[in-house]
């Protein structure tokens, strides 16, 4: 599930799981399949974006990647990292899928379960804390750290084709707006 999550988000199919998650939490008080897998997926996209920001020579891509990484790691909002960095550069997406798979498996083996519904990230990590299992705190942060570090390293190892600065500037010039008419100021008094 951790490897498939970015692909499900990309197609909007991740919303299919919402009713099941809500029902499972309502009946059992926790959900242990989808939400723990999301930890690995979201933070892996953040780690890949950090690697892109660290390695790129393009200042606009660096800015996009840093903002996307912050969003994915802190709040669990992975769409900026997915659309702005991973899909655009391809290999960071592959690194995120591999890391998401491994981290989702670790989260599952650790028995992590969500007790509420929020996008898994650093700010929402409390949803995985289980009073009956004090080690859940350690496992949540271990999986989060593993996701960021593993995807960062995999992205650097797989590499990516950097967007040249000239190409980015040409795209910006291409999309400049022009004023088609000349306006005349008229008094309303």
C-alpha cells in the first residue's frame, strides 16, 4: 500500500479508502492498514523533494522542492511534492515508491495504527500514539525518519535529469502576460 499510495493520489483514487477508514476507526477505534502505509508514502515524497532541492542547480526548482518537502514532511500534504517534483522528474517518484513500500512494511510489522483520520505527517503523528503500546511513539518517528532518509538517499543514487536554468527562464518568458488593449481612465464623479 505504501508504494501504491502516490499513484492512488495521482489519480484521485485515494479517496476510495476514506469511508473504509472512517468505518474501521468508528468500529474498532483504530485503522492499521491504509494510514500507517501513508506515513511512508508521504514522508518519502518529502525526502525525495529534499534530495532534489539539495542537488539541483535550478533555483526555481530548488524553491519548489523545498516548499513541497516541507508540506509533505510537516503536514502530510504530498501533492506539491508529487506533482511539482516527483512526477516532473520521474526518478524521484521511483525512489519514493521504493521507500514508501519499505516504510509501509515496517509500519505494518511494527503494528502501527491510526486512532483518528488526518494526513500522516510530523504535525499529525499523534494519531498513531497508542497508550496501550508505548513503543508506538518510537516506531512512528523511526518510520518517519526512515522514510525521509531512505528516499533522500535513493533519489541521490538514482539521480534525475535537472531542469536547466535557461529552459526554466524560457518557459517563464513564454508565459508572460501582455496587455491587449490600452485603458483609459474615466472619472466616476
